[in-house]
C-alpha cells in the first residue's frame, strides 16, 4: 500500500493532462468562434479591437504545448482518437502501477515510483500516437480520390467550394468530416486556402498543406486550376504508392524485428516448461530480480530502436 498510493496519485496527475487539454480546447474554440462572429458583424470596429496575439494566449499555453508533445494528444484534433479517453488513462495508470509494483520487488521505493510514472506516461503516449497515426493514414489514403473529385467538379464548371460541398456529402469518413469543418470555416468568412491550411495544422497531413498552397497561388496568380489539382493528385498518388512499396521492401526488417522481440519471451517460456525452476532465481533472488528488470528494459529499448530505424527507412 505504501507503494501503490503514491504511484496511483502521481500517474493520475500525469495522464490527466489530456483531459485538461481537451477541456481547454473546447473553451478556446468557443471563444474563437465568438470573436470571429463579432468581427464579421462589426467590421468597422474589428480593426480597432484586434487583440494582441501575446495577450490572447491562453493561460497555460506553454504547459499545454509541452503536455501535447509529451503525450502526443492534440486537443484541436479530438476526432483522431477513437478510444475513449477515460479508458486510455485508466490503462496507462494500471500499467504504471503494475510496473511500479513489479519494480518494487527488487528496487527501492523512489526508483519504483519513477519507473511506474514513466511506464504510465509512455503507455498513454503510445495509445494516443497509435490512434492518431492510424487516423492520418486513412486521411492520406483517401486524399487522391478527393482531389480527383475536385478536379472533375472544376472541369465541369463548378467552383471549388461546390466541390468541397460534394465531398462533405459523398466522401467516406474521415475525409467527409474534415471537409465539413472546412466548409464551416468558409461559411464564416475564411478564405478557402486559409481553411485548408487550418485543416493541415489540425491533421498534420503534409498533402493538405500542398493543396492549401496550390489554392492560394491559383487565387492570386490565376491559371488552370483543374490541371494544377490534377498534377497534385497524381503526385499524392505516387507518394502513397512509393510509401507502400517502401513498407513492403521493409517487410523483411519488420519480420526480423518481430522475431527478435518475441524470442526472449518464447525462450523463457520454453526453458520454464523444459526444466521447471530453472528461471526461479530471476524471481526469487533480489539480484536475479534486478537482472530481470534490466533485461526487460533492454528489450524495450531494443524494440523502440528497431521501430525507429524501420520507420526512418520507410520515410526516406
């Protein structure tokens, strides 16, 4: 009990940061909508009442940015997280408590608490990052078809906004929901290119930023918009094809990394079945417990390193 109580308290404080970020995001978004509506309804006084950006920064902006970077949770993009936040936080706390209790069998109480906090934070970050990456991957795969839809609409004589309305009605999720947000911003007076740039800032899908720049350049300089978007659609489709090909070529490395990751576990289970009690010193002797914890940490570090190497090779 002396260990569980502080670990639960500290882990709850750490993993509760996404809840604070989400609540702060809702309040800030409502305030932005009210400010924008007020400026549009009274354009003469809007320039005089333009707030200073530094003064308008929310109270815990720096802390919010740090927490968002640590936990990979963006309160401006809650749609990317399909799992309920209480479940993710509860899973992080449980993993942190379990890691701390297990580490307390061989290490001191402060060290065990630190290990539990790190485990809770890493687990929470992993859950959020996995959800966001999966969501952005779906957006990226659907983008070429969405761009092709815009090209067809523009060639048929419709403006870009009408093409966006068609995507908001007929495109599959999650693309449909994102273009609904774009139309909502356009309806309150934002330019099309700026609305698309805001979509990129929320999703961090680089192809959206290219699309926003294309619309901005075409608006200022003119030109054949359909051909430009068609070239962009072909480029995005080629990027997706090359990324899939690189992932397929990296399949051997992925399989090797998976085998190396599960090999220690399989070996330990096999030794326990072949010769019961052979690994008992790792769980009964304090020195064995320390070695076991060191081995688990080394295994996790190796898994993380292999994943980073494979991801870097695929990106390149």
